[in-house]
C-alpha cells in the first residue's frame, strides 16, 4: 500500500462528514435509506455525494445522466447542484426504491429537474442516442449492475459532450478487484472496465479512493 494512502477508521469516516456539504433534505433521505438495513449499502456516501455535487458545479453542467438511482440520494445531490434550468435523466428499474427518492426530491423542490425513466438503462440510453442526443450531456454517473458497466460506459461516452465527465462508482469493489481469488462476473466486469478506461485514448481518467472507488473520465 502507498505510504500516502491514509487508513480509514470509523472515527475518521465520521470526521469526513465535516467536509460533506449536505442539505437537510439530503440528510433526511440518507437517514431514511440507512434504516432499510443491508440494502442501504447501495447508497453513495455523503462525502461522495458532496464531491459529485461540487464537480457538477465546477464543470458548469446543465444536462446530466445517472445510471442506477436506488433511493435517489446521488440524484438529489446532483439536482441541487444544477442551475435552475438544469436537468438529470435518472435511469433505474425499481419503482419501489425510486419512490423513496421521489418524495424527497419533491420536498427539496428539485423534482422538476429529475426525469426518472423506469426501464433497463441500456434501453433508455439507446433511446436517447436514437433521439439525436449524442454529444449533449455534460456529466454522467454510472452506479448500476456491474456486468453491464462496459455497455453503460460506451453509451455514456457517446452521449457526453467533448470535455464532459463520466463518474464510475464501485471501481475498487470492496477490494475484490485486487484479490486474484475473486472471479465472480461482477468483479471481472469491473476489472475489465478499469483496464479499458486506463488504456482508453478517448478520455483522460483518474481512479480515486472515494467511497468504494470512483473513476472520473473526461471525454476528449
């Protein structure tokens, strides 16, 4: 391990919340999701949500994509960071989990910024491409089923503008990507995409130890 990588303890993880700018609405949504038990692990961390919100502001994003919404915490963080005319197309297949988010989106006053599409994400992304939306999005966040990560990455690159950014979640996958004894389909898919992005001349990229690992790739 690099001597420059700090060991994350429970106390330090709690301390990180000091740097996580979080609205009351986002906190309420996060806390409600935590009450769901083990499945709540699919929610991004507060510091990752704050980082993504800042990134959206830094790049001046107006049109954004999300592949995998769950209970809508990351969508809420991004939507709150968008300008009044900003829009987020959120792709998910679960009416149950996204209904949690919709209540909090409405309470936060950003429901009109979020276009939730309940369908397999590949179908939604392909429909956007077919509708002539290629090269029109500023930011994309991928956090859905890992076996389809490559397909999501390719479609998001098509839909992004030049200098648009795609953020890919779970790229460290709880450490399994670095464990040669792990060969399940999800782990192999993440490894393959990590290697692909590293060699992809269409983007400039960096992998960060944020949350469960976050890769940022800017389209040339």
